[in-house]
C-alpha cells in the first residue's frame, strides 16, 4: 500500500492530485493534524486514519507530554501493519509523530519519500548545518534512547533548531520547484500541469501574510512592516484582498484588522479558511503579493503574477531561510521588486516563461515510485 501522511490542508490538496494518478494502487491516508480539516471518507483511499484532532508540532512540547505520545504510539501500532513493499509519502520531518512514522516504515523495510512541503523543502534543506549546542544534543539523546526514535538528530539549521532524519532513510525528495538540496538524497521534480489562466481583473491583487514574527522578528516589527507596504501600494490595485496565514496569532490579526479598517478601507480581508488555490476561484486576481509564502508559488500555474517582497524584507530582517528563498527564485527566473515603487500593475516577474514544462527533466509520481 502507498500511504500519504498529511499535516496541513495544502498537503491534502497536492496529495489528492497525486493519489488520482495512482488510481490502480491501494492507497492509505494518515492524518496528523497541525492545521488540517480532517476528512473521514474519500473514494481514492482504501484506508483513512486520523491520529488525533490536534497534535503538537513542537518537539519540546511533545517530549514533555510523554504519556500522550505513548498512547498515540499504541493507536498507530494497532491501526497500521507496515509491510516491506509499502511506501510512505510524507511532507516533513518536523513533529514527533511524523518522526515515529518514518521510524516505523524504515524499520519494516518500506520506502520513504519526502514530498514538497511548500518552499520549506528547498529552503530548510539548503540551510548550513551549524554546530549544535547542548540543548540539541540532549533532545537528540532523548529522542534516540527514551523515545526510541533512531536515525534522527536535532540540528542547528540557520536560525532554527530542527529535527532531521539521516539521509539514508529516504528514497527520494519530490519537489515542484528548485534544482538542488544540500543533502545526499535523490531529488525528483514532479511534472507540472499548467492551468490556463482565468484572469478577469488586470489590477486585482491578494496579499498573503505569514507569521514570520514567530522566528525572525518581533510582532510589532512585523505589523509595522506590513503597514509600510500597504501604505505604499494599496491605492495602485483594485480589487485588493488580504489573506491571513492559518497560523497567524489572534493578537497580530486584531492589530492588523484595525490598521486595515482605519487606514485602507479599499482592502478587503478574506475570512475563508481555505487554501490559496480555492480562494482565487472566488476572488479573480492577476497579482499575488507576499514576503515568501508558498501560496504565491503555487498560484503561478493559474496564470497569476507573483510579487515577492523577500529581498526587500531581507534588507531589514536578514535570515538564512530568506536567503535560500532568494536562490530558489533565481532558479525559476522569477524577479522581485527592487523597491516598493516598482510594485504596480505593470510589474512583470518573468522576463522569460517559468520553466515548469521541461518534461524531459520531470516525472509523474508513478514514474518516481516505480524508479
């Protein structure tokens, strides 16, 4: 059986497309919710399970709640029996339950592939590995010898402390965008189906926010930065929509709501908690603007023009993941504005077409797993 393991709604959107290509195989869906609307039934999947309605993504919190982890392990072992010819398609190594599933499949001789987790797959897997401190070493020890999560380390990657499974565990990394990762794992690029654009408004734009203040700057700095951007560009586009990231803190949303309502009445805040690909069906736009959100990349195939603020943001708040994102944009020939004045309805992100139809270098999901 081929199992898909998902944590977020955007994982499910991609996996449903891939599962449809594997219609002749027995498929399973494992749901470990981080930000996920859990589904009970789907005709594509022979087996569907949900580990819990909400799990801790934080390794630290999961380690502290050992009794809950033991209970979840028992449930997993009861629900799933892994065979050597099974395959696990998983999006991220982050999270104790995800790590346990990787351990379980590897221990039983099954193949494991990392599916693209937005831009994080390229950006995080190209970060320099810095010297680990004693906290990372202690957590690695706890994972290995108390929780029996082998083949895994907590590493100091850029500005973050992240779990990383040893490269030999994976049979491949499967991506849409990017050309290389700084790991010894085979890299496969998915064949992308280009969707004919359905653009009705040449000046329509949607802003996708991100909770970068959780890692790289303070909440106040983030709010001030968004306010500065909106002040400069809000009058140049119409309609203008603003969409919060699902992980946005309520305190930040409340402050930005107040700013937008009082200073930028032409901007409409989108309340629907659905993925970007579904949102633009209801709100036709030509442009998407963000710092470095995956949503803007995913919408390129719909004919939208991405406006990435990443380079401008880095000038004020440098961080390693942002630098890797800049490199990713270069690989797909995507240009970013040099200043806020360049952000207008004449902005063109691509001097030449994005290289997403190079089928000689891309494979279907069936071709990858049969390789």
